C-alpha cells in the first residue's frame, strides 16, 4: 500500500517537472491563438480557411489595404469595408495603401484585408483562384483578399464583405467578435454570368466587364495567332457553333452560338488581344425588305452648327432614297434644327411612294450636342418618318460615373418612341449592309475597358466607316487622345478613307498618327467658325491642316452643305 503511494508521488513529481520545463521554454512570450502560416500556398492549392478572427473582443486585428494607384471603385470599396469594421469594433481600424517605404521589406505576416489588385503577391494569387466571371473573398496566408475580375465585380465582393461584417458580428461582454469561416470565404459568379469559359492557357486574363444591355466581355492579353486559333478550337470543342467569321484589316471577328449564349469573339494581332462578348439579348439589325427602285445619286449633308460650338450632325441619302442619320446635333434654342432636318429629308426624297425612311440612326455617344435632335425628333416626327433601327453602344453606368463627362440621356429610349424601331447594340467588327452602302464598326465603348486609363467619356465614342457612293467617310465622333492610339494600332493602314469627320470638333480630338492612317482628302469639321478659329492652331490641327493629302476642309459653322457622291475635293 505504502509502495503504491510512493509510485504515485514519483509520477506526480515527473509531471510537475515537465510542466516547469515548458514554462521556462516559453519565457514571457505571448503566443497569439490561431497562428497562421506566413508562406504563400502554391498556386494550385485551394484557399485554406482563414485561421483567426477578424474582430476579437472589440479589437479589429486586420488593416484594410487598397492599391496606391487604385481606381475610384477600389478606393470606395476599401472605404466601405473600413467604415463597417470601424462601426463594429469601435473605430480602431487602419486604412492604408500598398505603398511600401523604400528600404522597407514587405511583411507577409501582417494581418491585412487586401481590396482589389494590390501590389502584395497574395492579391494576385487570390485573383487566379476565381473564374473569369467571378468575384470572391479569398484567404491567402495572413491576408483576406477581396477580389473581382472587374470594377463592378470588385464592388460585389466588397458589398458582400460589408454585409457579413454588419450581420455576422457578435457583441459579447468583452466586445465585438467576428469570425469568418469557409462558408463565406468563397468565389461567386457575377450577376447574370452563369457561364464557365475554358482556361485560356498562355494568355493574360485582363478582366470580365459588364458592357450593359446584358452583355459581358472577357478580355485576354499577350495572345498570338496560334494561341487564338487554339483557344477558338477549345471553344468549338466545348460546343461553340460558328455562324459567321469576318477578317477586316487583319483582325478576326467570329460570331457563334454557345448553348444559350451568343458569342462575339474578336482578335487583334497588333494588340495581342482577344475579346469574348457573351450575351443572350443581342439583336441583329432588321432585315431590309427587297424592293425594286431606280438608283439615285447618294448625298452627304453636313448639318449647320448654328454657332453651338461643338454640335454635330450628318444626313446621308442612300441610292434607294432612304437615309442614314449620324448623331443629329444640339438642337439649339430657336435654331429649328429638328424641323429643318425633317424638311431636308422631304426635299431629298425621290421615292415614288413618298415614304420617309431612315434605315439607321447612328449615335456616336451620349452627349447632348450629338443626341438632342434625335430626342425631339422621336417625340415629334415618330408618326411621319419610319426609323428602322437605332445604332448605339451605351457604356454601363458604373463606368460612365468614373469619367469626368458622363453621358446624359439614355439614347435607347428613342427606340421605344419610334414605332417599329429596333435598338441595335453595335460592336467592333460588325459590317451592316444598306442599299448601296456598308457601315463598318471599328471601335465602341466596349474597347475602352482595355485602355490603360481614361477620364473622358468622349473616348467612348463609337468609330465607324461608312462606304457609300463609291467613297468612304470615317466617323470619329468625339474620340480623344486616349482612344485614338488604340484605333490607330488596331487598324493601321486599313483606316484609309476619302473623308474624315474631325474628332471632338477639332478640340484635342484624335491623334496625328490616326489621321495619317486615314489620309483624308476631305475634312468635315463639325464646329462653329469661332470655335474653329480658337482651336485651329492646336498641335494636332495645325499638323493635319498642313498635310499634303488634305485637299479641302468644310466647316459646319459656315452653313449646311450637301455633297453629291462621289465628291471631288476642291484644292
């Protein structure tokens, strides 16, 4: 009995000694609970559950980090997350950027919420773990990454985290607590994007953007011809059935049906860029009923500027005595621009049935000095003029709001006021056919998403070339100096045209390189006399007017001018 007691005491002594050794080994160091690994997991590894609380006993353990050079959306998303955390934790939250002081090493151990594509490596790795159409809250090492494949999907990811913070934070006796588990740390599809594109090996994914009208477009960079062909074969193997293919200026455009989705695929070799537009709602231009007619000489009219400064409008009479309208103008008070346009069509109409038919009304972009005439025309003359289609490509409101000069009226409303009018969302690479005329779409607001930066909505102007009467007219709208280089690089020598509409009324529009590719004999300048005099000596204008390929310039401010096509410029 006594011997048993001795053995028991020996065991207790051993246990006590081991415990003392452990305490000595730890010293005074406070080991935080739920320690996470600082090594980044390999790219092929699925996201691991976040191993610590975001808010613990009223203290937010994470800083909120956004890109130093982040766009407006990333900045606002980071601010919203910061405010939600501060509200729940009592305000002890740090909001900062990914800037690292020179000479200071990046610390992967710091607990951070990374908002958008920061310069920290975990953000890029997290983005690689979401699909081409997704956003998510992705944990990587000690970072919680809020990522999306575009600004609007990043907004969705941030909104989701804010909602979790507001609804899942628990208030305890010692303060608030918020733990994120695997249920919330996942990727989700963008709204309306329940498709899964095959992986594009070798290409750099550049984002999937909401292009409005139910159209989403995925972009890929650093693509060569072989890689494009291989990826198209992959799409075809996945069920994409090609319906049309066009090669314009060395660029390839493919239309296809992919299950319930319509695909419009573009490849620009000089840009090394592939775009895949995906939609269920795109409408084709209405078919033109075949009818016998005696061809008439096509006419091109540059409408009077009415001393507006920057108003723009053109009327084209086709060989069947129907019309195409480009923009229309500002509709200046007292100028009677709308009835003047109507009377001009009546004057030029030679149809035996007397019907006034506009085959297409094309709007370059949603600024009122371009669409106001259409706005009133649709209300006043809807019963007297048949408008078959409205051609336009609107930019999603979120992206418009990121520009300095967002569009105004929703141009698409005009189609609802014009009986039988079809709204057609135009896209680069389309070729629309009309009697004796083709309209090639070379650039739209969809292309803006691939510009390194843009601040002006003018760079969302669609660029089209109209071939009629044996000549070609390049319409640049208000394209400015950010979009112009893309058009020049994408199309090059293919841009050569007989006539050009001066970009942005001659106010820092286009580029010398772009005009040198177009090499117009005739310049149509949609500006008032005073506006022209004020800006004629800007570097681009001065250089263009001195080019020997330019033979004539016609200024809208000098009054309405009608040209019979083909037209010979007057030197």
